[in-house]
C-alpha cells in the first residue's frame, strides 16, 4: 500500500489531465499566478472514455454537461488551493484542505455540478 494514497490520487489526476491535452492548464493551476480556465468540452476530451461513462451513469446529456461544467470550474480552484507553494502537499495537508473546502462556500461556484465534482473528489 502506498505511503501517501491521497497525494498519489491527486497527482495521478493531474498527470492524466496533463497527458490528455490540458498540460498548460494543469501547470497554471499548480504554479503561482493566474489559473488558465478549462471548458467542459476540453475536460471531457481529456478524460478516458471509461471514466466518462462511469461519471455519466444515468445522467441525461444536459445533466452531464452541467456536471462537466461544474468540474471545469472547480478543478482550477481545487488544484490552486492544493498547491499554494507550487507542489502537492502530503496526505495530512490534503486532508486538512479537504476539511476546509466546503463546496457551498466555493466563491461563486456553488453550482450542483461543483457539488457533484467535490463529492466525486471526496470533499
């Protein structure tokens, strides 16, 4: 078993997105400075088909579009808050952050899609 499973999952998510067309965006979210936005379509294109199918479940196309838009809004904020120093924190730091990230309080982004995204990320 990994010594830092949460950190590895977050790093794995960052690598998956970066390796599937969102390299510049993910780098901007982790580094200090402005975060590059990502659209729902870009995010969908960066996710493996199997993951998209799992996320879709029994959602309608409209519901899935809303979900992806929420995820696209939330992910830059999520990674930015995870990496204030430009590196991923250890597991304890990730858990502490998760406790402070109340999706209802995410500045201006408390949509159903954001809440679903946060829930999917275990927040």
